[in-house]
C-alpha cells in the first residue's frame, strides 16, 4: 500500500469541492478527506491542515471558494460544540 501524501489528498479535496456548489456533496468531500488525513495525523492536525488549505483557496478565488468556506465553517462550528 502506497504511503498517503497529505498535500495530494488536500489538493484533490479542494479541486473536487471547487467543482460543485452542492453543499451536501462538499460536506461529504470534506468529511472523507478529514477521515483520510486522520489515518496518519491527529484530528486537530487534520483540521488544521485542511483549514489552512481552504483559507488559501478562498483567498485566491473567492467565487470558487465561497461554498467550500461556508460548509467548512459549519463543520468547524459543529466540531467546537463537541
């Protein structure tokens, strides 16, 4: 089994999420990516890595990142309430 490259996993996630405006689909993509990242990282590290990438994406292209940021913000809020 090939070793996971977190940067590739995150890049694939971002590209998939930018390709849709369906919030439910984006949520599924993010959840799947977080689960993959947590194989080799803590939950906090996985959230931090993905959060940083999403922030960079939104900074570069607000139009394509708006739905992604909205769903991500909801996920972060849910996580903080736990």
